[in-house]
C-alpha cells in the first residue's frame, strides 16, 4: 500500500469519527440565532436538576469504584494465587453482565429486595442507593476485573507474595502495600471506565427511581433541543479527561518497567 | 540438639510422593546445600522449611521449637528467590527495610539497618533506585540484603544464582558465602549446579527422587560417593563394567586389561568408577597400567579431555594443558596410569 493510500484511509477514519462530534458541538453552540454561543451550556449548568443529578452520579460512581476495588482486587489476586483452575469460571461470571440486560437485573433486584422481601432494601433511600451501587458495580465488573487481572499478569504474584510472607507480612499488608500499588494503573483504568459507565447509566437508576445523571440526560433529550447536545459534549469531555488521566498516571508511575 | 532439625519429612502431591522420609540435622552457622536434578524434591524441602508447603508427615524444628504448623510470616526465616522477587513499587532502601517496617521497628532503626545492609552487599549508593534500574546481580544482592535485614534465624536460598550470567554467578557465590560466614547465619541453599554446591557448602545433601541419597562434606561427596547416583551426578565419572577375577585382592578384568585394586570386592561382575582427572598418560611405577586408543580429543582451555576406547568401553581422561607438551593425537594408542586406591567400586 502506498503512503498516500495509508494517509487517505487514516483521514477517512478520522473524518468518520470526528465529523459527527463536530456536528454535535456545532449544534450545541447554535442556540442563539445567527451566532455561536454557550447559551445551551449556561442553561444546562444553571439547571438545579443538572447539578443535583450530576453530583449524585459522581458520588455514586466514586462509591462504586471503591466497592469495585475492594471486591475485585482481592478476588483477582486470590484466584491467581490459590485458585488458578477457577480462573475461567470467574472470568465467565464477570462477563455475565455483558449478556444479561440491565433491565433483567434490576427487575430481579426489585423482586428480591422489595419491601415485602426478607431484605427490603428498596424500602429506604439508603437501601435503594446501596442496591443501585451494587448494580453499577456489577455492570462495571467485566471491565474492572479484566483490567485488574491483566495488571496482575504483569507481575509475579506468587513469588512476590511469598517474598513478602517470608518477611513477616500478612495478607492485608501484601494486598495494600504490594499488590495494589503494582496494579494501580490497571485499577485506575478500570475505575475510569466504571466512572464513565455510572455517569451514563439509565436503566437501573430510572427503574429504582434514583435522581441520577442518566435519567436526566434522557429527560432533557426528550424535552429540549440544544441542551441535550451540550450535555453530550460535557459527557464526552469528562470521558476524554478520564482517558487523559489514565495516560498521565501511566506515564508518571516510576516503577512501571519493573517486575516483568 | 541441632539448631535446625528436619525429621521424617514427607510430601505428596496427590498420589505422587515428592519427598520421602527426609532427615537432616543442621548446626548453627552451617551452610548446607541441597543438590540434585530438577524434580528431585530439593525445592519442596526448602519450601516446607519456609512454610510455603505443608508437610504430609514429619517435623521441622528450629532451636527446639516446632515450626511445621506455623505460617510463613511467623517463622522468622529469610528467603532469597531465583527470580529476585524485589517489590517493583519500592526503592532498594524500601525493599531492604520492608521486613523491619512490617515488624514495626522505629524508622530511625530501619534507616540504620538498611544502611548497614547496603554497605554489606557493596551497594551503599543505590538506595534510591528502583529494582528495574539495577542489573540482575545487583537485584540479587538487594534480595539478599532484604532477607537478612530482619535478622532471620535461618536463611533459605532457592537457586539464587541460576538467572545470572556465568561471571556474575561465580563472583556472587563467593560474596554470598563471605556474608554468610561474616554473619554466621544458618543457611540452606538449593541448587542443581554441583560446582556451586561443592565450592560453597560445609555439607551437601544429594537428593534423588525425593530421597536424600548422601549427606556429607564436599570432599566426601566427591571422593567417596555412597551410591551410583551420587557418583554419576557429582562430577564426571567413568563407569566401567569389570569382571572380578579375585574377590580377595580385588583383581578385576577391564576389557583386555587387568587391574588389582588391593581391596576386597564382591565376586562376579563389578562396576568401577574412575574420575577423569585420576588417570594419567604414560606408565608410572607403582601404579596400575591400562592400554587404550584415543577416539576423541576436546580442547577445553586449561584442560584437554580425551575419550579413550578401552576394549569396547569408553573412558574420559582429563589432562592439564601445558605448552611444554603437545597433546596426543586421535587414533594414537596410549597407556594410562591409575592409582588403584582412586578407583571407586560403585554399589547400587
């Protein structure tokens, strides 16, 4: 293939991806007739419902990330260290959220945890929030587990664990001081993906009736013209900022060449 | 009572017994090597001492304290691994001080001990580096310092030199031995390299198929192997089938040659073991003489190794290389001198 053909294909690809985005941004700036303005963004940012739903989803995303790390890092570590034969089974389980629709899961939750059940989580706001966080953690499981497992693959988990044990370290010390720092980039990758999933998730939040950003996006899309595009642009900026942060963390991790 | 006692140790994985009735008494400050081929059970024994494997049977005691049931982090045993196993996210100084931090030693004492350890391994200026910034030899030195920093009762070395190149391996083994002597720490060293075991150890345990075939000093292991396996595994050994002519005097027939060993041997067929360096070219008064034909000649630098056909049996002979004498030629018929006392009669 000639150099010119390669460039042509590259340009075509870039155009394919960038043109719709430019169109979206351009439209989001066209609220005022005859000139570009940030009116749609101002309207969105001035909306108290935006601030409420956005901050709710950010808090939920952070809690989901913490819960996901606490669940996934020790699990992936233990499976690699002690139960390598169970790895395919665990991988299969973590992939299930990709094939089971969120609506099925959330109806399952509502049936299992409704007010007349043995664990009536939906009876309180705190319980429903907790349920939603578990749901988010489940949705992000395929990405979080894969990221952490890939990170663990780059270090000799068994030998590092034995070395730490021979120096007197217990399991908590090993996971917190040795394993987690060595898979930090992987954990952050999984965390940013989790963040993006939670910020845009609609089904679970809507059916559990929680004031999240996803349902707000849907509401705006159904009732306004320019504001949804401003919101979509904001969502893209957040996602790209997360990607940029992953790159930054990767670059500034001093020991990233070690332990291979 | 010995400092470290291993009694009737057994280990099975499923139906496979990988360690069988292993017994060993180690004195304080002794350097013991477990030597054997891959899969002989030497690393499994070491891992049971460290606590990473649970024995199927038997006991391990250190200073009279039974440790078999203790977790690895409760045994106060230092270990150095083949793959270095330095913590990639910690600097050299943090790696060395890790065990002390886990124990809750005050920061000032940790700093002093780390400094002392880095000086001991000859890397005082590398405390701020990360493991990936070090060579293999430097990483293994740091791993040694890390294992020694918490002052363990026993040091375990699991093939620590295997991943290093030949020159570094030789210099580091001398350093390890010097540090071990200086600290007087009881050490168990696992290796499949007989040269390492012979050069470093106070005593060697030769292992084969999960069994300790012989325990002895390097001199005993090399010169008086107890079994055919030990004789064949440690050093190069010519094994020759001989017919016993006179069991009382040890007169045997080797091909067309006859040899009197001067000691009693069992009647019938015997297997003789001859080290290549025990044989010399030419006739020497008072020594037995054998005649054979040179079939191969390998120039190995300081040594010239000849392959000699001795009436159908092959024999390796090592000669020192000297500029004063030209090496013999392939096809030449030569006579070989041997002190009969050097010939080993190999048992089962």
